[in-house]
C-alpha cells in the first residue's frame, strides 16, 4: 500500500502542474482546472492499476482534454439557457471548443507554441496587446476592458479580433484544421 502511495505521489509531482496549466488555459477558472487535473490524475491512476500505460503523459493530457471539452460544452449550453450570448463571447467560447476538438493528442502545449505566442504578443500594437492581456491574463469581460481603457466594446472586439488573427496566423503550423 505504501509503495502505491509513493507511486501516486511521484505521478502527481511529475504531471500535476503541467496538466493544471493545460486545463486552465482552456477553462480559465483555477478551481475548475484543479478539478479537471485531479479527476484526470485519478482516472489515469486507476487505468495504470489495470493495464500497462506506455505514455502516461499522453494519456493524462488526453483525459484532461476530454474533461475540459466536456466542461466547455456544458458551459456553452448553460450560457444559452441563463443568458443570450453576445456575439463576441459566443465566438470566443466556440474558438476554445474548436481548438480543443482539433488538438492533436500527441502535441499538447509545446514550448515552441508558447514562444511563438509570446513573440506575437510583443509585436502587437500597444492598445491591441493591452486589450488581449486584460482579456486573457486578467480575464476581464469586454465591458470591463472597455470601461478600464475608455474605449467602446466594439473597439475591444476589434482589438481582440486583431490579436486572435495574428495569433492564429503565427500559430497556423500548430493548429489542426479539420
């Protein structure tokens, strides 16, 4: 029993942080990302008890991807029921869902992708970069960003569209198109 606990602790230390960051990059809520990570580690651990897993990392990220996808789809349905989606929010949510659905299970969160994204961010115009950072890193809504920067919501949408277009152009080699 103690050996199993040590094995699980090793597994947890090895993969928890990367899996959490992966999940959070799509669900944008720390608590949900933590739940997805914990559930994914438990599912992988249970599978490892019954069968030999050749690539635990790939399996873990595949499980986390599917759990994040389920969560985002549930959020999409919930948003439809609770409120009418504004165009920008609906498109942004759909983009995250499509990105997860197209993601190749073997290529998850590579160092090159992060470097390209950060490099792209540095070349964006100042206002576009500011809007993108407020949206993605501070998780502010379009209205909050508009109020904070003294621009219209359409202006926020314009800058987000511009930033996302540049990101998609620069990351096109890493995006899987169905």
